[in-house]
């Protein structure tokens, strides 16, 4: 039994639905092409939202690697949610589970459990989001006790939809296609941390998992590819 309401479950299920919509929407680029302005918009959205995902959701919210005023955490969480990265409670819950059970049976997105090989790669990249693993067993108390963060978590889909609407109002279908493409690429960029950095790369530090340093993923994710270092010291 999951420790939250059916409304929360419905809210969470909207997340992967929007990712599917984003993938389909990205196909608009084939028909519309992208103006230079739309390309700049897509790149800006990618970098800003990737920074919020790694800097706010990952380093600040989950690992407390640095301190920041509450409004910074709240605003950064809204930006990360606008990336299609779900809400802060959901995100932190899964990342905590990943560190506790890395590449073991209860790791939500290991490329080695419950599958390996090509199936394992698919599972860690995307497949787990469409399984029972998608719903966390437990939501983090510190996030749930913050009224603003909890609200962002339950309404995580609104920033994503709002950003899509803003994109359309700024430049029509051209900018909307740029938004979809940026969101889709960002999704897979973040997902490569789950998949590629546990499959390919160097492993200079001994850990209880298969985490690796992968320069390609580091470029895609603004530094998150140094995953073996991360597991060794955090």
C-alpha cells in the first residue's frame, strides 16, 4: 500500500503521460523546422531546466550539498518541475532509494535489476516509469512537511504545461516544437545517468554498485556524468 492518496497517484501518473506527449510533440520539428530563435529557445530551456534538476532537485533538495534560502529551493523546484522531472517529493524519494539499493533489487531504475542487457538499458532509461516502481514506497518527510514543496509536488504538471503554453504564445508552433524537443532531450539526458553511468565508463573508486564516470553524460547533464565519484562520496 502506497502511503498517499489516490489524488496523489493520479497527479503522479500525469508525469509520464506528459513525457509521452513531449516525444510525440517533438516530431513537429520534422514538419515545421526550427528558426534560429526557436533553436535558441530550445537550448535555453534545456540548460536552465537541466541546471535546476541537478542544482536544486539533486544537490540541494536531496543531498543538501549546499545551503540556500527557502525561496531559492521553491523557485528552483518549479523550474525543475517544468522540465517534466516530476515533483520534489517524488524525485527525492526515488533518488534516496537509488542510493540505498544501488544496482540491487530495490533500486528503482538499475540497468541490472530486474533485467540486464538491452532490456536493462531500456528499463533504466524509460521502462521503469511505466511500471509499479514508478510510485515511491515512501515520500520524504522533510519535503512533505514543507507546504510549498508539497504543493509543487502534487501540481508538478502545471509548470510543464504552462511553459508549453508560454512557448506557443512566444512564437507559435515553431517555439512549441522547440519546447517539446528540448523537454524530450532533457528527459533522456537525465535518464542517461540512470542507464549509461551504470554501464559504460571508468570506475576509479570502489563502490557497492556499477556506477561509472562517463564524460559524455557529464556534458549532457552539466556534470552529473561523474557518477562513480558521486556514489563514492555521497
